C-alpha cells in the first residue's frame, strides 16, 4: 500500500497494489496497519456506508461535531468521483483550504480524512459507487454541512465527466440549503483545531 499525505494535515491518500490475471484482479483496499501507520492510531469502525450517484451529483461538504467527530476512509469501486477534503477546523493553519483527489475503479485509491475535516465529492460518471468506512455511526443532531459551491471555499469542481461530456451539477435539497463557510463559523457550527487535535491524541 502506497501512502501519501495530503497538504491538509490529517488527510492521506492510499493507493493499493493490484494483482491481476486472466480471472480478474485482487487488491487490499484497506489495511488497519497502513492506516494506523499514517494516522498514529487504530481506526475503530462504527458504520459502513455506500452511495450510488449519477454524473454531476455533488454530495457534501459534510462534517460532524468534535468530539467525537467522524473520520472516514473512502473509496470508489465503480465509476469515478472527484473527492474533496476541506479543512473546516477553526484555528487550523490550513483553515478554509481544500484538496481534491480522483477516486475511481482504475487506480482504486482510497482517501482518509480525520475528525474535524469536511468531505464532499462530485460524481464523474453515472452509477459511481462510493464506499465509506466511518469511525462513528450517523447521528443527525451532530451532522452539519457547508455549501459546496460557496465562493469563499472556491472548490474547483469538475465541469466535464469521465467520458469528456459536460457535467450539470446536482445538489440535494439539504446540501443546497447548507450555510456558507462564513455563516457556519459565525453560528459556531465548525469544529476547532484544538478539539480535533485533542480528540485524535486521545485515540493514540
């Protein structure tokens, strides 16, 4: 497993080795040892999610209150998505910055984001399937969002899909009504750098 830290502290990209023959292929898309070596603690699985999206669907930017937050290990076993990590931790050196990684059924990369980071993606093909391993179960009262098209975030969302055709972005009603980063901060919804770091330290 090849591990690459992103430019946002607390996020890593994992690229598995693939073994193929005339029958197909095999790979390890998650190993506890690889993740623990990067994150500095073992990943406790609280829930596993799967979503299927049409081309142009944008989901996110989603995050959870810290503590305990919700760390995610994300991969795309079918189709392709542009997966985005956003630093929503107030006080963080990279607050408000984002980084995107293409996840698809060719490279079969995965992305891990720690507690306090925001997550979103744009589907690049019909039927794109995303699988999430989550450190905590879904808790509606602790879940929040920031509008993925907020100009202050300035996420450079893809305008064409995996087949080269133009994308028409589609948001859920909930994501479309999410506050901007500035409003979320003013309402005290965002996690703090201090709380996120303290929680991660407690996991070690």
